[in-house]
C-alpha cells in the first residue's frame, strides 16, 4: 500500500464549537488527533528503514511533492504547476509554482528538488529503484529536468514518492527529522517515534495553511481500543477496523462510513531462492491449497474482493488472469510429486497485527494438507530489513502501486536485478523493459498484461484479494480527502459543531 498497507487514522473533535473564541479560519478548539495501526517510527521520506505505511501517511502531511494522485489516481499539481516530456520521453521538464517557501520562510527552488532527488538515490531507499540511471538538474529556480537512459512515460507517477526537503540535509542525519523543515501543509511540533507525531499548520504552504489548528498521529493498534475511542469522541475518523464491526457503525447516526477502492492487493510472495520453493509447481500447489474466496467472504465482506491480477483494477496496466481453483487434494498430490519437504515449516513473515487472522486462516488451510508454517510477526524496522535480505519463505504485504501505474509495482519489484523475492525470468525482464519504454497507454497495458500472466502463472506469489478502505468518521469532520491506501489528506479538513 504504504503498502505499502491499511492504516487507521482518528480525528478528535474539541469540546467547543466553531463559534467559540478560540477557533480561527473555520477550525475549532485544539484540533485533530489521529491514530494509526501502522506506527510512525520514521519520518525521513528518503530512508528505506522504518514502517513504510506510517512514513507515507506522515510524509504526505509534512512534505510537498512535485505532483500527486487524486482519489481517482489522476496526477494533479502540487509543488509543480506543470510538466511535459521530450518527444522521445527520455526527458521530463517540471515547472515549479512561483514564490514557494519552506515552513521556515526560506525559498523552495529547483535546487532543493534536485538535492532531495540526489539524496534519495544516495540512500538507496525502496523508491530509489524506480530511478535507475535517472539524473536531475535545475535549469532555473523554478525549472527541474529529469533525464533517463531510456524512454520512461511513467516517470511522473514514480515522482509521487519524492517528498521535497531543503538542500543540505545529510543522508544520515536522523536528528534532523525530530523537527524537520516542512514543504507540505503541516509541520512537526513534536515527534516520539512509534508513539505520537504532533503536527501544526505550515503558514508558508503554497495552498494556504490548513484550517485545523493541529493534527496528531497516534498509535492505537488494538481494534477494540480504536472503536471505543471513536464512540467516545476521543477520535473522529478511523479505518482498518475489522469488517464485522462496520455494519453496526453504519447504523449510528453520528457516524459516516465510506468505502473507497484501493490501488493495493494483499500480496504473499514466495521466496523463490528457498530450495523448497524454487519449483513453480510447488508454489502453485501452495496457492491451490488455500480457499481464498471463503476466507475473503468471512473476514473481508466489506473491504475485500478476490483478486484476479497482481495489480488492483484501478492501476494502469491491470489485466485479469485465470483464477487459481481451490483444490487441496490436487495441491497435496502436486507437492508429493515434486518431492516437497513437509517436515520443514515455512517462515511466514508479516508486520501488522490486523492481518494475523487472515494469515492464520492461510496457515490453517496449509495444515490440512500437511504443510507446516510458522507465523512471524516482526516490528516494522526488522520486517523491512528481513524483507530486503530475503530472510523469509513467504512474505505478506498489502502492496500498493504508487502513482497508479504498473511501472512503480511490476517494473520495480519483479525484474531479476531487483532481487526482491528470489525470482528471475529473462522473458519477464524483457516485457517489463518494453513496457517501461513504450509511450502509448494501450500498448503498455498489453505488455503489462503479459508480464502479469507470467507472474501469476509462475506463482511468484499468491495474490489473494484486492482491498478497499472503509473510513468511519464523526459527521462533524469534513474536507479530508479519502485515500485508497489509508493515506488521507488533511490539508482541507475542518470540524464543525461541538
């Protein structure tokens, strides 16, 4: 989503109304409080460490981007007011808005964008893989040019992961991010990693300071505690609640329930470099042994639908594939024929407690045919470190697609050179390279459809379901932008009433 994943945000209304003396610009009282299941333990947008989902939510509030996707996936201006490509699509020119400033009042120029991009590449974070061979240059104070070694029609979508910092921020300066200079709608008042992030409006934000006087992202990992906080008015918007709790909330006249499609799928990669998982027939059999349709219906009747592609339907490049039929008897026979070792448990790693019931159901399905598996829940920093080091046999993520373009998912994660899941296919590499350098969206979709078929048929992973995000909010909260991966925008949020 952030994962990429589903996040819970809660907004607490103050105990006063807009008409009270303390309210300004349509905001009330002390402002907004947020709580997330994915803990914000790192707000360095260039770093590859820390929880990606929490960092994405925080980054969107604190830092500006050249452009960003709207709720439908369409790219819209942010710090840049316009952009265009060269005829060969190897070069992209972005024009910044005039008079941009950071939260400390210093000017935000093209040099800052270039420095941020160079820092991202130097840190080798997860987003850096999108920009192999790409260079950035400031043509003037308001003009930035990105040049790549090959045509790249998806570069604007990829740049939605570039959060702009001032020039001169060292690559390894963790202390800077206790209170960084902001380029987005909010700036940091205080930050306690894995506990609480307090934000206040950035008075120099190009779009105008947000109307709410404060925004606090706080971790409330327990679903019962989140629900209680919502009902008591401690918080005003949550998401990531279990589906079985949503119908009762829909009948509450004080609450509003809204479900939006995401650009993310539940993704369970197999580590193809693990000796027992090198055979595609083995991986396929493990997939065939799980009744994902029933699990989805039982656990996610509101926010899930069985996936038919490695990509969500909202993504450019999506193409439906032939469903994998649930057949445990055939799965067991295929594993036996392949000489699968039933005695050695699969190491199934995941990062968020909310997904544990789903994974327990998967492990239970495997147990019915004699396949053993150990569920390993890891703290986000450890999860990311082990993910990149391939210290797992099966890896679970809610995997989103930045910019709603398959290039930021398939082309980044599945080539041989990516080394993200132990899988390598020269045929797939060729298709992804072609898709990445083709300009026409119809032709790109065809190429990504062929790439998806290889990923699907070779069972590089299991792709159980496409996720929706159900937001439950107090009706006094308005103006926040719903997001399909749980990263809502609060720059236009407002609270009314008491």
